[in-house]
C-alpha cells in the first residue's frame, strides 16, 4: 500500500468533514492501531511507551527516529501529521534503518514528545520529521521542498475581562460597563502589538461571553491568546506588550546543523531549489531539539495558498513522492554516521 492510500485510510477515520482525530479520542486510538498494523506488516518491532507514543523499530534504542503525529484539530486536513508518520514508515521500509514514531497529542502542545523527553533514559541519535509547510512560502517560491532552520517559540494563555450585566434595552450606552467591549479593544491591541515585532504573530481564537444572553450586557469575557515569535527575546517582548501571563510556553528551537545540511544536500542533488525557512508552527521536532537531539524538518509545499488545519489542505502527489525519496536518502545517510 502506498503513502497516499494510507493517508486516505487515516483521513477516513471518524467520518464527518475533514480529519477528526482529537487527542485522547477513540479516533486517535484507531489511527495508532492502524499504523501499528502497517508497522508489523513491514516487519518492524512494535512498541508503545508509557505515554502512548507508538514506535516501529528496526534496531535498539538510541538509533535515528523519523515520524510525526496522528492526532488532528477538529475538521483538520489530510496531511498535517500523518504524512510524517506514513512517509517515515515508507522511508524506514526502503532503507531498513532507523525507527518510525507516532507521537500522541501534538495538536494540544506536543504532549507525547514532551513526556517522552522529560522521562526517557535514552533519546535517539537524531530525529527527522517530514511535514507539510502549512504556509505559502514554498508555493510562492515555486519550490516543492524546504528545510526548516528553526521552530518559533510560542506562549499561550488567556485574558479575562469583568464588567456589569444589565438589560440590553433599558441601560443607556453612556452608563454601561460592557466586558465584551473591553475584550474587543484588547483584541485590537494584541493584533497591533504583534505587528510591531518583526516575525511576531498573535491570535485570539476563542472567546467565551457570560452570561451569554442576546439581550444581556456581557458581564464577563474570557479570550484565548496564542503569541509566537522567532526567538526568546522577541517572544518576551510580545508577551509583555500583550500583557498576559502564559499558561504554556515553548522556547524557539534551532534545528541541528548536520541533519539539516544533509536534507539540503539531498534536495540540491536533485537540481531543486534549496529553500530554508523557519516554522511558524510548533512541532515534535522542536521538542526533541530542545532536549538536545539533533533534529531536522523537511517541509513539503502546501498548495491552496498554504491553507492548513482545514479540509482544504493540499499537497501534490508529485511533491509527496519527492519528499519521501529525499527523506529516505537522508535517513540512510544520518543513520550511517
């Protein structure tokens, strides 16, 4: 069974519009069970660690790992995560080297890779992750593949605004204490703060209004904040400018020089443009890199303007085949060192 056919099988799990395999769900479990079967068919030794991470091994601990994650956001895309697992499995099958891993809960803060790195006695000699770009850079450059230089840091938390509830029809505008108006002002300030910091981005993706009646002035509003920046200094600046205390924070992580160089060499050897770019999204590779594992990421061109976390997510069959070929060649070289 080929890479695209396997991606289709994983995409079908859960039904509904898009990919629906949230962390800890029966659908994520089903995806792991399906991939475990494919690992066994490939003759790999299957193992599940204490955190639910799935491994298909060709050798002992401490070897080179390739992989990604199988969980998804609600109504997610076909390629985000599974491409790295299925493509990694294909690379391991072709080369007979390394181990393929499917981490748990990447979409909710890289839970599986964090837990593994925090408690593992032995980590791999290197880690390679194949992933779609999830952005428009490669498509605009006319390049099928790219190599990640670093993964940005991010801070996540929330802000809460208090006001006073009142009747929507009998409370004069001049006398209102509307928590939602205060939250709206803050959302605009968050946008402007990110725009003043080079490479910074900030998103408010969730908003909870209480008491929630259409004819009641909001008394309490809670908004989520996701702030990202290319380095620790700018992440600190952005967090301070927004004025929130992150509940979760991940520092930027540089990719390993040697595996990154090998990926670039493999791309250049095929007479393709060698594009280097940072990743604006968090990835398991960043967690392993922060733990001291030489890590590298190979990006596949995202089409449709780079849309991701959406059923409209798209990469071409030709680009995927090329990416798996580069990944397999890089795995062979990294494992031989």
